[in-house]
C-alpha cells in the first residue's frame, strides 16, 4: 500500500510540473507570421487584432486563435499603428496615404494622400481623424469621408509621434524638437514648447498635463492649457518610447536600456528596471503590471508598483512594437515578422496554477441528452462541473472536442495536442486528485464533482456525452 501511495504522489508531481509548464503567464498562446518586420502596435477591438507589417499589409486576426480574418495591401510599409473605432480601421502607410477600412471585411472605404510617408498613428475623436506626416503636417480628416478639414505645418517632419486628443486640443511632437498644441476644431496653434532635440515619442495627455519624451534624453511634463514646464526628468539615453500614465505614475522606456516609473506629479524616480538593450517600445499598464518590449528580443512583464521582474518572453529579434493588453492576453509585434499573443498576468504564489479561476472558463455538463453542454474552452485551465443531474458517470472517451472545423473524440484530441490527457477533479473532501487519463479505468466525470481541464490552444468546445 505504501508503494502505491508513493507512486501516486510521484505521478501527481509529474503531472503538476507538466501542467505548470503549459499554464504559466508569459506563455505563447499563438503567433501569426507576416511577410516582414512588424513595428506597428496591435489594436484590439471586438475580438479582433488589427496590425500593420512592412510587407505592405494591414491584418485583421482573430484575437482568440490568431487566424487571419482579412488583410489589405497598401503600396508600401505599414509601420503606423491602426486605430479601430466605430466599425472602421484607420491606419497610415509609407505610401503617404491614410486609409479607412471596414473593420469586419477589410474593404477599402476611403484613403487620403498626405504627400509623404505616414508612420504616425491616427487618433480618432469626435468624428475626426488626426495624424502626422513626414511633410511636417498634422492633418485633420473627416472620419466618415476622408475629406481634409484642416492641416497645420510644424517645423519638421513628424515621424512616429502620434497625436493625442484631449479637451478640444491636439498634442503632437515633431523632429524640430517642439511639442505642439493645436485647436482640434480649427488647427490653429494654441502653444508650442521647444525641447533640446527631436521628438519621436507620442504625447500622453492626462489630467491636465502632457507627458512626452525626447531625443535630448528627457521626459517632460507640460501644463496642457499653457504649455509651461511642470517638470522634466533626464535619463541616460534618448526617449522615443511614448509614456503610459496610470495611477499617478508615468511609465516609459529609454535608449539607456531601462524602463522607468516616475511620479506623475513631481517627476521623481519611483523605480527603474534594466533590460538588455534599448527600449523603444511604449509600455502598456494593466492589472498592476507593466508590459513592454526591448531590443534585447524580449517582452517584459514588470510589477507596476515596484518594477520587480515577473516574466519575459523571448524571440529572435527586436520588439519595437508596443504591447496591447486585452481579455487577459498581451498582443505585440516583432521584427522577426510575427505577431504574438501571450498569457498576461502573474502566478499567485499561494495556489496551484490550475486553480487560478477565471469565471469565463466555467461550464456545466448537466444539459439533457443527447450530448450535454457545449462548453466553450479557452487556452489554459477550464473549470467544468457535473452537478448531479445524471446518476451515471460520463466517460472521457465519450466526450467530443470541437476545434472549430472538426469533431474529435477525446483520445484523438489528446493525440492532436489540443488538450492534456489529464483532468483534475475536486469533491466535497479535502485535497485535489488526479482523475486519470482517458485510457484509465476511472476516466469519467462523476456526478456531484467539478473538474479542471487544461486546453493547449484556444477556440475549442467540449461536448459531453450523456
């Protein structure tokens, strides 16, 4: 009996280690291969990811699976980050055009030719599209028609700096080193602030202040109404990363290889974290974590309060794209030509990985025959239950997995790598136990119990036999 007990404990430990290898935050959920570098930052809306690539295309991907829904080809690189608003996608291209595409189909709605490269990302507000161009102009376009409403010429080309719209004003930086505040309705100059070098970062306008980084290695906080300097903080490298402002803190990266957290009111340093190379990517802050890419080929997840390392994900090339966080996932592009979807968040050190319960992962198997519930599954651990509506156990072998195209019996789905062969169950007693594999004598769903099932990819559905 002792030998059996030891064997069970060993089996349990092995399965836990295997499961943890699959379930950790920072794990790859899916990747999508484009035809060239991805500098564009993804936009996530309505269950879809919109992103540009230097293969000249704008892509719409299914956010859950990474499957391509549509693509639209422009006449040059797409480094501009799309804006998905009101059923349309707005994006710029190196061919000099700003495009409006139907978000559902990718059909061309309108385009406006600025006359020069557009790497700046459009900002959409109040029925208008605001965008910068390398001919030094900031353009305001009618969002419905693409007609030019006004343009304002700055003193230098506008590269990656994208407009921020707040309180009836448009804020943008240019290569002449100035931050401009324009009237959103007329395009007239309200104020400008001269820094000591170029500005490629996009301003963040929050709470009556404008935050922006520059090529002079500084981060600036300006009064949004007057343009007067509130504070500046000097790093040890150029700042092309755009600030993210959250919970009274400002987060941004620098060419000195660091990610910074500053006090938004005073500019005082709260913490910094050193990566292995330049940080051009702009941070995304969500759920108490900061997500940011680095030229050391990694995406980092840091604790937003302390800057402590949580996890990193590494590929074979730089991350200049800025992460987007939505629905528990991190989406980001890389210069290795791919778009990545990663698990967000962090482990709870006080519990096993599979017990990080997400209500969206739950389902009941108590629907009457012929098949019971169709339980939608996501990547990771899914909690399902057999609450006692049937007196008989339901065998795993009689469960069917739907991958969106095919229906497969449990054993076939395991063989195809869609899910792990083990299910963990819990009952009224203490502890958690292995239910066994589908080939075991005890491979069944018992009435009155709940089960944790790990799926190795999203977009699956479980159909349970009566």
